[in-house]
């Protein structure tokens, strides 16, 4: 099969295929790709076996990351929890993956990464150099039951009780995507990342996300006596709502503001016709986060990242570098940590 390239930001066939493909997500969408381009300068393209001028039947979207620090590579997609190869026939999918392997062998990229939740990817990539490198848990809440049943499925003490407590203490919620709310969210986000010993993503990333996604992005902020105590950022694509970022002030954790905001987002998602609430990825080794998300839902699937490399890629070295970075970040003043994030993230997509 012949492989063709398309521009997902200009070729209307890409949006048309996403509208009808059951595995399409917010991360495939042109607004998400546009935010990546505006913030980090990543150029995105789609590979497909469909002929030019014909409707797209399959495709895989990549962003090219060019860095003098971390090298040149294709990623599907940077800062995205998952991004499927959208296929119609196994033969077409395998042709796309073989093409990518051949291109990598010609020396264009150090590696190619695909972030897949498709359990068939291993079969689709048979005969190629794609290998598993990282695995995660992906938690999703089924929104088809009635709201009361969804609420009762949450862990009683860790979730239900905290939501009820938040209602009793008189928290107030403001939601939307205006400049002021985005700024309030970002201030809390910087605090949260510092606690996690990580630099925050640059402020402009969130502004570009808002500008590109428009009403598909919602920020929710919880206030206590006029003080912002917690915030979450969610995205929507078709009938799926994605919890993407959360932030909070540790002084107010006992109020239960985080779970309260989540429940408000879940309830609104259901009321507006969503069928799933995507809680995002969790590292298998991050036991605390996995346990917390399991208190919301028992629906867990495996998320696998695959890489095509000429030799086995030293993923352990990546983990050692990250652990060393966390040690350094833990002792970095907050203003410096923010500046580091503005420089750092474009190199690690």
C-alpha cells in the first residue's frame, strides 16, 4: 500500500474522519494540535493509505519534536495521555507502521512513539520494530447509569464523604474559561507542581489550549470565603469529557474541594449527554494515584506506549534522569521552577 501525508490543521478530511471514527479523541483534534504548535512549535502531520482527494479511511497523527537536547523524534502525541492509530483494516495499519519503521531506519528520527490504548496494537505491529516501553493505567467513569447510582459507586469515605463535607462547609464554584479563571487555575497549578517536585508547564500552554479549544475547555475553581482553594481543567470531545489537570492549596485539603469539583464536572458531563469521563493515565508505580482513581471507578484498562527504535532504547536511563530532576526541583525556588518549565517542556514532548 502507498502511504500519503496530510496536514491535520488544513485538510478538512481529518476532522471529517474524526467525527465518524469511534476511537477518535480530543488528542487527535486540530485544536489540540494547534495548541501544541503555538506553544512548542511542533509541526504535526497525518500518515494515511487513503488516496489524495478521497475521504480518509485511516490515519496516524504525529508531532515532530526537534530538540538539541533530547534529539529529533516523532511522537503521537506530545503531552497527550493516549492517541490511537485510527484504522479501518489491519493491513492498512501494518503498512503505516512498516512505513514508519523504514523512515526511521533512513535516519530521520531517533525514535517514533505511539501512545495506544488499543489492545490489538501488538498484532497490528507484527513484523515491525515497535516495542513496548511504558505501561500505564487508564481510568474511566461510565456515565450511562443515573446520577445517583454513579455517586453511590464512589468510595464512601474517600469520595462520597468528602463531597458531602464540601457541600456542608459552603464552598462556591465558578466555572468558565475566561482569562481570570485560567490565571487562578495556573497559580494553584504552580503550587501543586512544586509539591510534586516538578516544574509547571508554561502559562502560555493553558492560554493556547483555551484559545484553540474554546468552549470545549472548562476551568472550575472552588472558593472558600473568597479564597481559591482548588481548581480542575477538563476538555470535551464528542461524548467524552477528559479530566486533564488538577490543582489545589494544601492548606484547604480538608474541605474536600477537589472531589467536589470533580463531582460537579461529572454530573454536568452526564447532564449534557456525555457517556464517559476520562480520568487520564496513571503510572503503574504511582500506587497512591492509582488507588485514588480506583476510588472513583473500577473501570481500568491498560495504556501502552510503543517505540520504534534501531536498538533497544534505554528507558531506565529516562527514569533515572527524571528521579534526579525531581531531587533538583524539590530544592529550586518557585520562580526559578516556573522559568525552568518554560524552557524545559518543549524538549520533552
